[in-house]
């Protein structure tokens, strides 16, 4: 197990350390000219008005919901893709049916305007 | 031996970040701590040679559930995000509940007999799952697609409301 996933562990540790290294290097090398404007909340370059934590519209939540459904679809795609060569045509047709059923869902979401940004 | 060390480190991560999640006063921080807890659980699955389960844990829980949590936090109306975790107040009650659950589960764990499988741990779990899913369990597999479709349509209906076209 350790030999198999050791690389993964090293990758994880390096990716945790890397952002700290970048921030520390920037602290050492970068010029320091602080002013109050640099400490304000960044919002497309404009000054923010009122509290920055506001309630979002429910429409944004729909993206997350649709994402979750297709994320779960990936769960089924992954083992099929691993064994694609050995499984053959029958499994390919099964997967086509599986995806076709979910495309109906995508079509419904599209029709209802869930994918429109507003 | 090395497996026990890995388990210890992972269990410490899971418990530590789980506590941080419950005790944090900021809901966004709680969501991030929860994602780290899920990654720790995925590590425990890897330690048990369940690679597929670990990948699913990362994909579904760390990816999807955490996104849902953060979106849920964004959608909620509240005054100050720094004091948004309202259940934070019930420390004593929550602690007692957790202790009761701990006692019950601990009793069950110590009284049950653990039968070990005589089979060796399979090298490649993903291929085995794929073969079974595409041959013996075709119907449940396609039913899962229908279930996902129902979930998707239901979610859109709940969020957008049913249109009256009559």
C-alpha cells in the first residue's frame, strides 16, 4: 500500500508546502509600500458598497445541483473507462443507454432555463 | 506496522478537522474543514486498499457535497458571517449526545465478533467492480441512471417551481 500510494502522499505534501513557499518568497523579495486602499475588499476594481456578504439568488444553487448529478455520473463512468477494452460492445451499448438517460435530464435542465446565467 | 502509523496520522487529521468544523464560528471555514475531514477519510479507504472507494470519496464528497455546502452558506441570509454557525452555542448538549453515541458504538464494537474473510485482498478493485457492474448488475446500473434523472428533474422543479401552462 505504501509503495503504491507513496507518490500520491509526496504529491499531497508538496502541494500543501508549495503555496507557503510562494507567499514567503513574495514576502522576502517583494517591495513593501502599504496603503489603506490595498487593504479594502477587491470587487472588480470598484469600491464596495454595504456588507460584502450578501444573499445570492437560488439560481446559482441550480448549477451546483446539476454539477452534483453529473459528478455522481462520473462514479459510474470511471470503472467502465478503466475496463473499456476488456468489456467490449455490450458494455459500450449499456453505457450509451446510461448516458442517454442522463442527457434527457440535461435537456430538461436546458429547457427549463436552469443553465442560463441571470 | 507502517499501516498502523498511517492510520494513526489519518485518524488524527479526521478527528482534528472534524472538531475544528464543529467548533468554528464561521460557516465557510466549517465547510473547508469538512472537506479536509473527507480527504482524511479517503486516505483511510486507501489504507484499506479500497482505491475505488477513495476516489469516489474525493469526487463526490470533497467535490460535490462541499460545493453544495458552500453554496448553501452563500444562499443563507445572515448578519455577520464571522458568527454564522448558530449551533455553535449547544456545546454541552452536543458533547453529551456525542458521548452517548460513543458509548453505544463502543459497546457494539467490543461485543460483536469480527469475522475475517479468508480471501486475499484483490489487487485491482476497480476492474472487479466494472466487470460486475457491466455483466451481473446491468439493471441496477441503468436504474441508477433513472434515479439520477429523477433527482435532477426534482431539483430543478423544487428550485424553479412548477409552471402552470393550463
